[in-house]
C-alpha cells in the first residue's frame, strides 16, 4: 500500500473503526446474553429463547438493503449515527422494565443497530485496501472486533447478572452505543465517489446474476446458521446442566477467544491462504465438532467444543468478506453487503425458532446434529464457488475475458 494513497490515509483511522464496531457489537452481545438467560430464569422454555434470538435478525433483514444504499451514498457516519440511536433506544427499553415484550423490543432494536452499523463499517474497511491481496488482512482485523466483543461481553454480562442483577447487565448495554459513536467521530469524514452516471441506481438484486456471489451467499447462510445453532444451544444445554450464568459466559467466551486466535493467524499468513480451501476445511471441522458437542462433559468440555467451533467458524468471515469485495463492483459493495446481511439474517430469523421447536420436540442437541449434516451437504456449493472463483481470477487460460467480475 502506497503511503500517500487515499486508502493509506483512511487506514490511519482504522483502529477507531474497529473500536466502533466492537462497541456496537458488544451492545448486541450483552443484550443477547441477558435476554436468553432472563427468559430461562422466568421459566419460559426453549421456544422463547429461539424466538428472542430470531428477533435479533428481523430488523437487520428489513433494513440491510437500505443500509447498503446509505453507505454507498453517504459513507460511514450517517448510518452509524442511526445505528447508535437504535442501540441506545433498545438498551433503554430493557433497562426501564424487564418483560417479554420490552425484552423483545430491545432485541429488535439492538440487532438492527448492529446490522446498519456493520454494513457501513465493513464498506469503509474495504476502501482501506489498495489491492485484493490486502482484503483478507483488512477483514481479518475487522473480524477481530466481533470476536473480541463476543469474548468479553458475555462474561461481563454473566458476572453482572450473577452478582448484581439483570438490570445491571442492561445498564452496561446503554453505555456501549455512546462509546461507539465517540469512536466513529474520530474517523475522517469523506464523501463516497458518485455512482456511475445513467439514471437511477440499479437494484441490488441484479447482483445475484453473478454466480460466484450466489454461491458465496449460500455458504455464508449455512455457516451463519451453524453459528446460530451454537449460540442457541449453549445457554439451553448450560442451563439444563445447572451451569451458572458466569460459566455459560465462559463457554461462549471460549468460542470468541478461538475466533480471535484464528483471525490473528489469517492476518499473519493472509497471502498464503486460499479462501475456498479455508472455507471447506472450516465446514468439515465445524460439522465434526457439532456432531459430538452434546456429549462433552461439564464446563471444561463445553469450553473445548466451543473453542474448536470458534477456530472453524471464526475463520469464515474474513474469507467471505474478501471474496465478496473481489466479485462485486466497487461502487456497489454496500449493496452487496446489504444482500449478505439480508441472506444471513433471513436464516437467523427462521433458524432459532426452528431450533427451539426441534429441541423442544426431541433433544436439546438436535439443532447441532442438523447443522452438522447441512455443513456436509454444503461442500457441493463450495466446489461450484471454487470453479467460479478460478474463472474470475483468470485460471485457467482465457483469463482476460473472464475478469470482468473482479474488482
């Protein structure tokens, strides 16, 4: 990266960008942990946990396309400001009074806040890479933000719940959006380049004509669903085994710490990694761990299983984001990120409810076994993505004619 390039100038603000993502993500993570344990503490069943986790994805599914257009048109600060207001409102609602309806509204708002902010922040991060080889490294650093949040937020929320109250955990969630805004203000404002002339902007759905993007989104949905299955099952299995909130937080934190480790490894060896190979290995590793997870003994066993899943699933986001920026036009990357958010959150709306019903009708570990099977079946679209990616990168021969989709 050349020192005087626009990307290099933006990159000086990179730590503030990552910090802003950590804070807004932590607001969601604290709310998710507190909401899941609150409904179980109140005596509601697994279906209620699944319903609340689904609510985190409803608003993102509705707002992601709009957030992508906002990011393409206005850049970072306007969508992040909207996200901060949503996250703050959701946390205040839960703080004001704990009830199934207020907790549900808090889940809706904090989930929407994260999606609106994440689209803008991820788009901004993509502008900090001058060349495709930098993308994995940039998104490796970006992916550390949610991983760090997932490592710290559940533990902090669990300690507050155990030693103070649920209200104290929701009070922590109030502070985090304000921190996110303070950090975002340190990122220089700049106006994105105008989109191509020629009338109205093309609808984002046209991007689905790109086969590589279709396969990539499908794999992202499968892997995100596996992540959701783990997030759903840990509080349920932990509660059934009599683990405290603090221990459940440690199990979730083990996943996040492992995700941090693997993302640091991606940053270190980014140039040597093949995105498709990394995705396929991650799916096999996650399938094997999910299949065995329910039989792992006690807190140490669950922490080990969570760590293995963290290594597998934590490697996915940098690879997906790097490939997404390669296969979509530069002036429509916000729209592509919005499409990705719609796809993953559409699954996240349906999956936790389905997981809850499946667990209630059979055994708590059934969602893990289902996702293990789906991950094995997903090797087929991964193989198709590999073929498309080779064409886009000029392998084999005839390369110039096939490079029109790379950016």
